[in-house]
């Protein structure tokens, strides 16, 4: 009978909830801390406070660590940390006992799953014999998170990379920051300083959020996997030391469709700040940075919104062969803060003739628009930043109080909050910042 069935279902549901709560509590009780300390006596090691393992590898190979445990790294120098064939569900947390006091020269993860790394410092102690990735997760790994890392070209990079010569960038300290090739990866709350390529993900469903890339000679961010999110990141100070066309964020089509064409799908790029340069104006290695670059599409279901792109290259936001996508509430401005005819927001077919279509472009402010049909309806092209922004010569690109950007946006496709989380007005302000943004 319907009534009886409903009662029975409710009872089973309640019992299921109780069982789930008991299992969760049991798991929490059984989870343990397993300790690691450089130079510890392996013969006596059991992972306790008194008898830590000497390396992360030996701790994970010991049979002591189970899913849900924490591997606690004592302060000290670990050299190269290499992990292979570590598989956990629920994930294992590998944490620095004291953030900033656990140093590795490199972190390599191979064929592993269910790992969460927290608060490690990673940089080389001597010039590299060949370029490499300071943090590298290979494509046979998945469900790996890099959280709260401090990754540098060398130990003193934050203080002195602006004094590096081209040879130091190209030879002595040439390394990439973080590269994750496995699926379902996370890179969050990390700082990457003075590297070639900052943060690269190639697997599906990557989440790259709230990171800072400061000083780079290649691209700040690269995301090649379907279903990925790049949000809340800050990228600044691109240097030019070779022929690479430097980008704040770049992707390109890598996934082959049944008809032989290549595509990338379901990428979200939002709330990012990309500043070509904030160092000395006369620096000899200053690069002309491209902003958000989606070349060599096809790109499907791409959302680019609430980004500040302040560069001096032509490409501010450029999408080649995009379809079923949205570009909304971005501020694309010349980093000089002075009158200019670039950077632009651009839509175009790619070099193989594959077409752009059904890309909605709304509520953006840019120095120019190229290939965007009827862009005047809900966007604004500007040539004189001082008319529109609070203090463009000081890189303050919030809307000028009482200026023409405020309330000039369209309600259609409006983003609920701005780059800094300020709720959007109705009607919204054009660009990445709402009126009254902090």
C-alpha cells in the first residue's frame, strides 16, 4: 500500500542516516597522525611522535597509513619528495607541522590517488642542470590537491627576482612552478614566484583557485582539461627572456572530437586579476603580456567573467572558434592607464576555418572590440581610461564614482557579484567591479 510503503521508506532513511553518522564517527576516531622527520631512525620507526618515519615515501609504504589519516611532516629539509603508487579513499592529508618550515627541492607524484598536500615550501637549492617542474603530478594520478604551497625559482626569489639577468631566468633558475596532469586535481591558496610557467593543469575537472603567480617568463596559468575552473587567481609581472608569447591565462584545443577536430569544453575563468607589470617601469626584461588567450579552438561552453585584465599586448580576451559561451563583466584595459586602442576583446574563426558562433558578450569594458557583433548594445569601448576609472595611472580600475560605467550594464547575463564579491546592483555596473567595490 502507498501509505505503508511511505512509512517503511522513512524508517529506512532514518536508519541509513544513523548508520552513516556512526560510520563517519568511527572513521574519525580511527584516523590517526603518522609522523615523518628527516633523518629519523628507520629501524625504530612506527609513525608515532617518538618514532617517526624518515621519509614520506617510507611512511606511505609502511602499511601504517590508511585513508583519512594525516601524515605530519616535522620541520626540516626533505630534498626531493617522490611518491608513487599511493592510493587512498578517503584521501590522506600530508601536512607541514609548521607551515613554511617544511622544505622540499621538488615534489613528484606518480600513479597515485587520494592525496592532499598542505603548506609545503618548494624551491631548488642550486641551479638546475635541466629545466623541470618544481611540483609535478603525472597523468596516471588523480584526486590530488596542492594547497597552501610556497613555490619559488630559488630561496630568495621574492626579494630579488626583479634583479635577475636573462641568463639567470634561462639557465640558473629555469623551472616551472606547479604542473598537474591528472584528473580531478586542486591547486589552491598557493604562491608561485619567479618561474617559467606558473600553474599548469592538463587533466579534466581541475580546480585552480585563489593562487598568486608573481614573476614568470612563460605563461602565468595554463588550463587544458575539460570541465576546469580557474577562479580568484592573481597573476603579475611577466618577463621577456625568449620567444615565448607570454599569457596570463592560456588554453588550446587538445581533445579530439569524432570528426577529427579538436576542442576544449566547460571551462570557467572568473574573478582573476592579470596585471602585466607592477615593477619598475624601466625594467629591461618587462614583457608585453597577453591576457586571457583561447587560440586554436574549438571552445564549447566557456565562461569568462569578472576578470581584470590590464596588459599592453593586443589580446586582452581572445577566443578563436568559440561556441555556446559567455564573456561577461570583464575589465580589459591598458596597464599604462593612458589612452590606447588596445587591448581588445576579440572573437574570430580559427586558422582552420572553424567558426565562432553563439558567444554572448555582455557588460564588458575594453579598449576595443574585434569580431563581436553588436557589441555596442551592452558593452563599452573606451580610449581614455581617466574618464571611466577611479585612478588608472595608479592601476586602480574600479569605476569612477558617479562615472558612466555605473548602472550602465544589462540585466541579461549579469553576474551576481563582482570580482571582489560585492553584490551587483540592478542594473549592474559595466566591467569587473561594481560601484562601491572595496
